[in-house]
C-alpha cells in the first residue's frame, strides 16, 4: 500500500517560466555623458578630416612652388627675361580690365541705376533709327541743294543719282520739296513731271540735306558726277552750306502686310 498524504497538506507550487526582460534605454546622467562623448567624437573626426585636406593642399602647393623655383633656377637669362615680360604684359592686361570694369560700374551706379542707363541708351538708338527711317524730324548742319531744270530735261535717273551721291557723301537724312527721303523712296514719272513716292515735284527741286556741309559739297562737285550730268542736260545745281537746317518732313511707318510679331 502506498502511503497516503495526510489530509490538509499543501502541494508546493510549480516554478513559473521566466519572462525575457527587455533592455531599458539608458537614462539619467550616465546616458547624457554617453551621448556627449559620441557627439564630441563626431566633431573631432570632422575636424581631423578638414585638417588633413588643408595639409594635403598646402603640401601640394609647396611642392609645385618648389618645382617652379627649380625650373626658374635652371633657366637661361633669355628665358627669364621672356617670362618676366609675359608676367608684366599679363599684369597690364589685368589692370586695364579692372579699370574698364570700374569705369562701367561708375557709369551704372554713379548717375543712376542700371535700368536708367539702359533706358537712355535705348532711347538714343530709337531716335537715331527714327531719323534714318524718316519718322522723326531732325536738325543740324548741312546743305541746301537746288536743281534747276528750265528745259524740263532732268530725268528720273538724274534725281536718283542725286540721292545716291548725297548718301555716299555722308548725308544722314534729307528731304526734297517737302517729301522725306527714306530707304524705300521711289522716283517715278517723266522729265518735267517727276514724282517722289507718288508726290508730284515742280522745278526747281530743292533738297535739304543734313550732314558735313563741306564734305558733301566737295563730293558732289567731283568731275563726272551728277552735277556735271545735269549741266549737260541744260540744268544746273546750286549748293549752299548752312550750320543749322531742319528736316521736318516725315514718312509714315510702313505697316507689315504679311509679317507679325512672334509672341514666343
């Protein structure tokens, strides 16, 4: 028979299974000191890297300078003189470029902003183009050239030759009998009934021309030119110099028929 346990005796409890313990993050002064040490290590590594790069660059520059010094020490006197001349020339070019840049800077900032200077230049160019195209009046020194044609023998080609020779002599702008001469001016008709851009002319034909008075008169009186040709036809040309003439006849702007601005 087996021994029976006496009644009322408690059985010992079975041992519980051990649970894994999760590591807790460090906290407190020790954790702060640890983070501080890691941060200082990173900063120190970065400084060491920068110092290494600077030291390498300095060594490379020193080696290069040493090589150049050795080359110059072994060069001939003629080579040294040539190198010195090249360095002086380069220095002069650099100084000239610096002076140009300073002058441009003073022009842009001294009298106004860059926008103001650009606007003034654009206006000046627009005025010059307007005078050349005949859309703006003009005044200045020039000549008055009068073509007399008592026999009505002056032809279309004669007036065209007058215009071309005036342009070749340096005329900047001109008008004839109240009609402004432009790039697209057309002379039509017959002798005694000439037209400029469709406007009838009547002799004598008076040209108002702005340009160098003396230079234009000298060029027009060259032997074999248009003055002599008109004289051979029974006409004559009279030129009077003036220090102030006004060309006030205007040409209408030509409106393009097929072209249009590109919006892109």
